[in-house]
């Protein structure tokens, strides 16, 4: 039976014609890619979204960058391991991105943007803008007669032996500027995110972060506030970690955290596994690692932290920027301690600009609006001594307990006896400790109602007063 089947099969096979010409069917070469990186469907879809972003529109009918360059820029920053194509329609673009991803500075930037949608989009614009500038520069080069490269391709191409040293240096300089600009933008965005409370166990919405980032770019005062707040917050974090917390020896469960001292050993082991290292670092930065939960015993009830900021005309410029940044940092301290926080802008009279938030329930948009508001006018303590106990305190509805009030002003203020007595009574009833930071040479009457007060030339990090209030 087997022999018969093999015979029938052999009759169906066509014998090759060994005496004739033998032809081989060759697969046509793939056309050059429009992008410098291998881009999947998701990257292409993201490029279409970036194409419609406000920052990419010159006007209603004109776009700043095309979809291909946006796809390349986003892929370079977002993908954990971006892969270059073998052949691109633009050899110059392929070589430019190859140069970009080879630099140590790029790898430092990539560690902050990989798999982070918001940071990748923010850095994408800087890289795309620099590529556009580079294209404009190379178009001004004198045209060279085409030669032949060692591979038989037209000469004078990027990276071949015919390319001049000047052209190569120009490309290196351009990619270096692209990485530096993107790194600065990402750093600023992270300062905004952290300043608005997106720390451990708290993340800002991507669209919200992009909106706030664009606002800060167009508002010099807001940008400076976040810059100063970043310095204050780093100091505050260090000072707060030095404080001893009672009852941390008792573990009560597991939670998500980015605190390396509490992360489980099974999670930390992933840092030494090459395939899991990048994902582990991303989860640490997002505070999404499994960590031990400890029970802390709070022996004294904690009331709010209230930051009073003088918004009179004499505080304009750097003073108000530093003062608002310090207020924002005090809000972060309140959040770390799970306390209510309030922010009051005051000048003369009982009226003020007050907002307050419960722990971990900040309204970031309201906070941004308060930071940029500036009242002007003169200064007195009517709001602190009267409006706070009579109006703000009942409306806040915060828990009663140890309360800290920090007053930042540049004036030697006078205080009537009745107002002084009223505020001191409020302090005693609500367990208030008041701090006064006076930017000038006259403490005035503010020192009489404060437990501690300092005379300062500015709100610099090395001042004793700054360490004192950030250690509360």
C-alpha cells in the first residue's frame, strides 16, 4: 500500500527541467520607512493625537510638525527600547536619531520618560523643535556634487566617508541641544507635579499636568514659583525624614509606595533582573511598589497648617515668588503629615484671598489660581486677628488640635491691643503656634503674637527660619 501511494504521488510531481533556464522568484525589497524608528499601531495613533495638540498648531490651517517626526520623537522617549529601522526615506533623520540615542544624556532623560505618557509628550515637543531647527540649518549648506560611498550608494550621505567633520559636529550639537531642552522641560514638569502634591500615593491626571505645564510656560511668575518650590520641597523632605515617629515598629499590612526603606524584598529583587529593571524603576517613581505598612501612634491631634502670605505692593517681584513657593511647600508638609492646610493672601483690611483643603483632596486648579493672584495695596493684621477666627475657622471645619500658622510679610506691622488680645485668646483655645517671617529690619507688633519670629533679607534656603518652619 505504501509503495502504491508513493508511486501515485511521484506521478503528480513535475520533473525539473535541468536543461532549461532556472528562474528564481525574488521578494521585492521593502520600501524605505517614513519614520526613523519602528513604530507600532499605538505609536502611530499617539502621533495623530500629538498632531492635533495646541502646541503643534501655528494657526488653524498650518501645523508645526508632521506625524512622522512626532512619532519618532515620542517613540524615542516613551518606548523602553526604541529600535531604529534599517532604511529610512531621510538618511539625515535616521542618522540624527541614531546620534541622539547614543548620548549618555539621552539615557538619563529616557529613564524619566520611558512609559510615562505625560513626560514623553512634554519632551517630545523639545526634540521635534530641535529637529526642525536642524533641518533649517542643513538646508543652508552648499550643495555638494554626489559621489560614491564605499557601499556604492550616492556619497555625501550622513555617516559615510564623504561627510565633512563640520556637518557631523553640527548634528552632534543639534542632538545635544535636543536632549538638554527636553530634560529641562521634563524637570520643570516634575517640579509642577510634585509641587501640586503628586507625591507618594498621589498622581496628577495626565491632561491636568499638561495643562498646568503649559500655563507655567506662559506665566513667568508661576514658573518661578515652582522653581523656588522645588528647592524648598527638597529641603523640607529631608528635614521631615529626620523627625522620629513613634510606633513605626508595628507592621499592619501592605500598601503601594515608593519609599525604598519599606518596599518588600521580593519587589527590590526585580532591580537586578535585566528584563524587569526598567519596569521596577518606573513603579518606584510612580509609588506603585508593594511595601510594608506601619502603624504610627499620634499622641497629639493635629490641626491644620495655615500659611499667611503678604500680597501687598511692596512684596512684588522675587519676594512674592519665594513667599508663594514657601506656602506651597508648607502645603506639601501638611499633606505628608495628613493634615488640613489653608493658604491666605492678605494686605490691608479684613478682606483676604483664602483657600483650604483637607488631606489628599487638593483642588490643583484652585491652587494654581491662588498662586498667581496678587492683590497690592498696604498691609495690616486685621485679617489674621479678626477674619481668621471669626470667618475662616468656622468655615474650614478642620479637626481641632495642634495648629501651626506661618505669617510671611515685609512690613513692621502695628497691632491694636484688642486685636492682639483676641488673637492670643484664639491661639490658646485652638492650640495654635505662630511663626513670623519678616523680610526687613523691623519686627513691628507681629513678634508680640508669634511664638517665634525672624528678620530676614530674603527667603534663602540657608536661613534658620526656613529650616524651622519646614520642620514643623
